[in-house]
């Protein structure tokens, strides 16, 4: 029997809000799938993939260092700095996209979105700001606030999608809804960070400069790792739109939106609590073996039944729930049952890499994952095979990558 410890209570607190946040998209999915076309979703998911890649790296990854300092004022300075870096980065990217939108859109086969691509850095900034602020809340064990932030993001995004869909705004409506969701979450987190008072702010420029220099290994190691990770997860949508058709991107994106991304967010609920507890154990013992293996066991026990059901029922469920035009998404979901299960297990535990300063190891693993994915795309496109072969190949690539992460973490902790 699993002891209902403080760790379990915190996970339950975060997961309760996460469950509601993900129940809402499911509740509205049947309606939205009938309002928007497959092509609308294909364009939107390609746009959202750009945001998902740009957002987390635009901050220089300094938000990952927020948990490390012993003093709150240093953590707050890192949070402020990461948000400022993200703002400047996204302003520069937005300017480039505004000036050269047509050739860039043509290069990635998104000509129909040439006039709105510049909105991607705006969404990316709000996403990045939310991430930085969430780390500061995580540091203060404000798991209830993090949970409410997830609920707010889901509510604003999905209800605005419904309104935009009824107004027949198509892809633009989906994009505006995404921006409104990230903006609302960032504003909520900022409002609830009481420790952002002037008494906690480092005013000395030299001290701030020295602080960021002391954590310079984060942008050096984690930007490549994050870029590789995000490319591995989101680049397929861009490549599907560029190399194949918008419909394939729409089917895959719908599968990912209903299953892959919500499961990643569910895993994030575990990660937020695991990361804080693992950090404590590393400081005390030099390793985090107890909480690592305890969390690994919990994730396996929680995930094995739902993913088994998914494997056997996905095509039928998608057809009935979303309508006939989304049957292909159900087939994709069936192919992805195993990698989704392994992702659910590995993602919350992957923060162990940077907590143990094994950033380079993570970068190597992310490179391997991206290589396997590009190999699947390259072979399918060059031999001109059907899209279902691509999805099956991607399923195998992701499964191998996630399994490797779990095995490598086990080896690292045994040696710690």
C-alpha cells in the first residue's frame, strides 16, 4: 500500500486541478472538432509547434536555475532576468517574421498564414513568462496556485476557442485563443507571487551580473537540450505540414492535443512535486534514489491500465466521439499507446538530469531522439510511403528514446 505522504498529498493537489484542466478540452472536443475543419487544426497545430519550440528557449533557460539558490532574492532575480531575456528575444524574432513573413512562410509551406506568423513570438513570450513564474511558485511550494493556473489556462483557451469557432474565424480563432490562454496564466501567476516585493529584489547590477554568470551553464547546456527536446516533440507537426499535407498534421495534432500533450501536463504535475523533493534529497544525501524509484513505481501503476485501454479502443472512440472525419486520429492514437505510456513515465523523472548537473547527458539523449525522428521522416518521404507508415515509425522512435532516458537515469543514480 502506498503511504499517503506529503509528496502524495502535493501530487494529488496538483493533479486535481490538472484533471479538471484536461477534462474541459475533452468535454468541448466533440463540439470543436465539428466546428473547425481538419485543415484548420493542421495550420493551428503547426503554428502552436513553433510557439512550443520558441517559448521555452527564448528565456535562456535561466528559469531552471530558480530552484537552486538558497536566497529568495537570487531566485527572484533569476526569474526577472529570464522574463526580460525572453521579451527581448521574442521582440527580435517578431520583427524578423514581420519583415520576411512571405519567404519564411513559403519555406515551411505555410503561405496561408504568412500575415499572422508574427503572432508566434507574442504567444511564445507569454508561455515563457508563465514557465519562469511557475518555477518561482514551485520553489515556494505553492502547488495550489500552480493548479489554479492550469485550470485558468485551459478554461480561457477552450472557451475562447468555442467563441472564435462560432464566429467562424478558423485558424486565426484558434491562434488568438492560444495567446489569450497563455496571457491569462502568466497574469495569474504574477498576481499571486507575493515574494516579488521590492525588499527581495537585488538592486546591485554587479551582483545580478555575477549571479547570472554563476548559472551560465544553464543556457549553454539546456538551450541545446531543450531545443532538441522541443524539436523532437513539435517538429513533426511542422514537417507533416511542409512535406505531406495539412490534413495529416491536423489528424496527428488532434491526437497529440487530446492525448499526448494532456499526458505531458499530467506528468508535469508529478514533476513539479518530484523536482522539489528530489532537489531536497540531493542536497541532503547527494542523490535522490528514494524519491526516484518511489515515483517511478507510482507512474507505472497509474499508467498501465489506461494505456492498455487506449491501445484497444482508440480508433472506435475517436470515430464516435469526434465524428467520422477524425477516424485517422484514432488510428494514430493506437500506434502511439506504447510511446505515450513511456513518455508518461519518463517525463516527470527527466528533471533529475539537470538536478544532478547531467545536462550534457540529457543533450545527447535528446539528440538521439531527434535523430530517430528525422530518420523516420527521411525514409518515409524518400521512399514515398503512406502516412500511416510514418506514424508507426515515429511511434517506434519515441518508444526507444523514452526507454533510453529511464535506463540512463537508473544507471546514473546507481553510480551516485
